[in-house]
C-alpha cells in the first residue's frame, strides 16, 4: 500500500487549522529560517540543526504553535542529516501530497497550525516501517523532568 493510500492524504491548502495567525504575526513569532520552513515549505541544510543530534529523553513540539509532535524515544539515526522518527504522537500531524521538484512525496504538517515539518517515507524501522524526516528548525525540544 502506498503512503498516499495509507494516510488518505489530501490537499492541505483547503484545510483550516485550529491555531491561526496572520502572516505578520507568523513573521513576528518565528525566526526567518523557521518562517521559511514552516510557512514557506522550505528545507534546512542537512546536518545543520542541533536537534538532529539530540539524544535526551523528551518531547519535540512544533516551533510555530507548541503542539507536541514526537517523543524522543521514537527518534532514530537515519544518516540523512535530519531528525528522523518512526511515528508521531496520535493526532499531532497531518499529511498531504507534495508534487514539488518533479517528485511525488508525502508532506508532514502540524495538525494544529498547518506548519510544514518535513516528509514521511516508507523506509523506516519496524514496527511502523516509516521514516518521518523532519526539519529540526521546525521543532522545539523539551527534555523530560529528571
């Protein structure tokens, strides 16, 4: 089964998200790089974000709206240069088809604000077999209280 059928992807442009801001408010809230990625569907340079190397127990959240996205225990080293996890928290992300750059991919976005997070691929580890390849600049990390 392809990712499109597996996720029931739809065009994100038609969706309305619970957390919304004006373009000016997004630009004020985010760094220029976060804005380029989350609102402009950009991609950071591979290996450029410290969250790719984060090993502590904790939770990754959306840098745009603070929605909790992934538990660090689901993160694995994919060798791609971007943080990779095999599953999001339930209801935390949505997907849509992405036909940019002459490819067909499945984009991952925050279910709360619609911010672009990255893409999901069917080459991850068991048990899901999925690799959520996420821009580190699109997320914040909160370590578990110790």
